[in-house]
C-alpha cells in the first residue's frame, strides 16, 4: 500500500483495484465494438490517465481524440456552465464514438458534450466513466454505458482527478480532506 498524501483523508481505490476495473471495462468494450469504427474521446484533463490505461485494455482497432471543456473553474462544485476550450481534430461522422470520462457527478458536462457531438452524426455515441457519484437521491443528467466504480459524494482526487490542478498524479483515488478546499 502506498503512503497517503497528507491532504488525502483516506484511500478509496488503490492501484490494483483500479487496474482490475480497467481490465474489466476494456474487455467489455472489446466485446461490444468488434467490427465497429471506434473512436475514444477523452475529456481533458482529468480523463487522460484513465484514457491511457483504458485504450491499452481494448483489443479492437481504435482511434483517439481529445476535447477540453471548462465547467468547474478552480472550485469543487459544478457550475453547470460548459465551454468548449479545445475541439476535436477528427471528423466523427458515421463513427462509433465512446466518450471517456474520469468522473460523472451531475452529468451536466456530459449532457452538453453529448448534445454537441450527436449533432455531428456519429453512428453511435456512448460514455465510459471511471467513477460515478450515483448516490441515493442524486440523478445524473446522462446514463453511462460503461461504469468503472461507484463513488461516494465526496471530493475525490488522484488517477487524473484534481483539485485546483493538483493531485492528478496520485496513483490511487482518495477523498480529499475538506479543510483543503473549504
Ligand atoms: P458534472 O458535470 O457535475 O458531472 O462534473 C463532471 C466533472 O467535474 C468531472 O469531469 C470532473 O472534472 C469534475 N469533478 C466532479 N466531481 C469531482 C471530484 O470529486 N473530484 C475531482 N473532480 C470532480
Ligand atoms: Mg473532468
């Protein structure tokens, strides 16, 4: 077990658990996308770590592209306001698009993205999210096809997830101490 960062209250998922979940998701996607024209689209910057692992766990041919949106600023709460900061380089018309996300919370970011991407007429459009904060009484604006782990409604960092651009490089996922962001 890794030593915990002093700003992390407790670990949620360690390296080995993460790797096992990525393998499972990769196998599911490999099975579902046989003979399709798969394009993985990662949402920068949080999803890059998961993207790097997931693409290597998928065994069918694929292309990758990236988008950057801003919705959170430096804070810890979703504003619901989404702006495309970097658009795709690729044309996705007629292709099988899978959006790769680090974490699904309100789903407002993804709802906006899916609406935007579906107007470009992909053959299919789905979401693979590593974490889903689908706690009781909270409903996400979209329904992801692939979910890695369910996660409590705490602010989590590591494995690509940040708070004010920090902690993305932690190899595990942990709950940030509330005093760090309050
Ligand atoms: P949503 O629009 O509320 O679903 O927010 C999704 C985005 O908010 C994610 O892609 C993350 O960038 C960010 N986010 C939501 N919850 C957390 C968290 O607990 N830690 C770090 N980032 C988060
Ligand atoms: Mg993000």
